């Protein structure tokens, strides 16, 4: 993925046939499918999993949609799926020859990455979803144009 193309994050799966390529104005992209999935998750009610799980917090789903915009804008590969855990956390997943990646939205402003690769310890990384500015607008990273984007959006810190 482009924004984390240094260090251990260089081997994220690459899509050989670009699913996001639009051949006509009516063909949805993989990004569109993931946004649609998140909007469907936003509609889940209490007990959505058949075992009494609480309905997802709309703010968390909105944060996931914002993060999806961030990923698309920086040229990353679309996630293969989005999921909702019984505790209400939204996750995005990628899988390829180099392993498995998961980005879990743990708060409205923070994403925790996990990478599992064969023969290596599981790796963790935290990324901030928002940039803070004095006037508080725009709030989300994807709302900034490329020229006004401040460096250092990705927070450092790995745990092994």
C-alpha cells in the first residue's frame, strides 16, 4: 500500500487485474462495493449476528468510511472485505501471497493494523485517522487536498 510503503508494510497484496478500473460509467468499483458494505453494516440492529450482539455505533462505521476514503485517495489496494465484530469494531482485510493484513477501526480517530506473514511474528501498527488543525475543518484526512496535507499522518510504534 502506497502510504506505508516503507519497512515491513511493503509487501501488501497487489491486484493484478485492477478491479477498480471502470469500463463504463455504470460499473461499480471495488471501492464502491466496500462503501456499500459499510453502509449496510451501519443499518445492523441489536442482535444482528443471532447471538445478541449490539448494533454498531454509527460513528465507528462513519470513521471506517472515512478511512476507506483515505486508503483510496492515497492509491492503496481496496480491501477484499469489511467485517463487523460482535463488539462493534469494523475491520478491513487484505490477503495475498505475502500474508494477511487487517485494519481495525478502534476509535473515531485511530486504526490498528495487523500483519500476519508465514514464518514471521505477527506485527502491529497504529495509524491516526484524522489530522487536527486549529479551525477543526476539514476534520478527516481525506478531506484535505494533497497540497494542504501535513506530513506524518502515520503514527509510529510497533509491538511484537
